[in-house]
C-alpha cells in the first residue's frame, strides 16, 4: 500500500473541522485506500473502532443503503451518544439524492463526515445548492512521479521511463504484472469510467430536462481517443466535430460539447484555459486538454500518434495541480508559454521541452519567456542535462529533478 502522504496530511488538517470533506478523483486513483489510511491514523491517535462508521457503496453488503433515507437511518442508529463520530461514505454518488442524507447527518452533534465520489457532477446542482458553504473538495490524482520513485527506488531515469508508459495508478505500482495484464487492468478502468461512472452521472441528471443524455458510448470513446491523441494541442468543440464529420460520423457541436463535458466530469480529461499575459485575463476559448494518467493514453492511442514533448507537458501540468497552483496556458501575442502557474499572488512561467541541445530549439523555447516584461520566475523544464543553467534570469532545469523536489 502506497501511503498518500500529501492527501493524508490534508485530511488530518481538516479533522474535526465543522465542514464536510469531499474527496474526488478518477476511479482507482486511491480514494478508498486514503480513507483506510486516515482511519488507521484515527485508530492510532485515540479514536476507537466504534467511533468510525465506514460504508463503501461498491460493497453489496451495503446495497440496502442506496436509498438516502435508509442511509440516514442506518448511520444515525450507529451514532454513539456523547462520542465524536467519524462517518466515511465511499463512492457516495451511487446513492440517489445522497446530499439529503449527508446534510441531515452534518447537522447532528459530534459528527465528522468524509465522502468520496468518482464524478464531478456530484458537486453540481443539488449538492452545491444544499450543502453550499458546508464542504471542501480535495481533488485526488493518481501517483505522482515522486510517489512512484519513493516507492520503487532504483535508477531515476529508468523509473521515469516506466512512469511515462505506465503512469501512476497505485495498483500497478504494488504488484508485478506483464504488459498484457497491465493493459487488461487499464481496459477495466477505462470501460468502468466510460460506461459505469457516466451512467451514474446520467442517473443523477434524469430530473434535469435541460441536460442532454449521454447515450452513445461509441461516440464517447471516439471523442476520448481524439482528445488523448491531441494532448498539448489547442482543442475546440468545432475541430472535434470536424474530425468526427471527416471520419464519417455526423454529430452536432452541442452534442460534442456535452460529451466532452462528461469526460471532464469523470476526471479522465482536464481542460486548461488560456491566459492573456499582457492583458492579465483568462481567454474562454480554444483550451488544451490533458489526460489524468499517461497509462490510459498509452492504452487508448497507438504509440506512433504522439511524442515525448506532449507527454512531458501532461506530467508537468498535473504536478503543478498537485502543488496547488492554478494553471493556464500563456498567450503573448502570437507566442505561447506552456503554463502560467499562479498561487498566493505569485506567478511562475513554465516552458516544457524534451531537449534543449539543438540551438534552434533552445532559442525557440526561451523566446516567449524573454518577451515577458514582469519579474516573475521563468523556468524551462527539459529531460536534457546539458543545457541546465540560468540564462538572463531564465532557469533551465532537468524535469526529473524538478519532479523530485520537496
């Protein structure tokens, strides 16, 4: 079991705070394991097993609790008088109208609530309305490269090469599997997310007549493969629609938009907005999309259709998210900066390049950063070890070393 230290510390920091803790993320990224690790922490710090109520809604033992009234009555009947109680509800989106049960439990005395879910739609509509101001979201991702390296050790370049291909789903880091078994495991995740999670999303949307249903799984997978093949490139609903039309599939832009939204809400793809560096404003069109884990990309897209540079971009984007930055794509006239990372009023500009050895590449990557007139930090991340250094205030840093930083 890989200890998810950063996420565990977040839960510990929120322990006993009068707020619901909501942990979200793609299936198999480690949400259930995190809850177990936090429960172990509670047990070793004076909390008895009787003070913990833990329900995993993927377990048939709790099938009778898929109705919010039954869930509420079950948990309430297990609350101990004059005792602090810790309630864990795992994959809560399976319970219809679960927010009603959670809201009623929240107002009970001495109850600390933790819930997980595999679809962002659970945080919209009724939940955000009913529980507004009463919850915080902890967005969970698969293992970072640093977590993998600390678990596996060995040669860091070789470990990184494996990470590029096999990503960071925790299960794949705790067992020895051959490539066929790994692909079978990834296929299971992919199909479960595409079919099961999005089906649950649809069930929650049934009461909203303004929402279009996601019914065509073949179309959904086609759009997912297209997004996986265009990581690091500007993507719009229009060019996705054009791609599908050229492939012989007639579909409306509004349908494509809904299906892309479903893939985002299932935590498979993350859209990144562009930021006008000169005007200091967010541009609402022509986003880039990144995939939550490169192993899924390797499964979905033939190897010949993508390159190392875009894979590095993908890794850097999610590392910045893990480090708590708000990330956008930088636009400066006709030039582009790969990432503008903002946190607590500070900005860091990042370029990502597989190699900086070629002089033309070196100049091309530094040019947008040189044209930025403010004094915020500017960094180029590369696998290249030979060009590292400081060039007129622009740092060129080895990406593997950067990923292993504290």
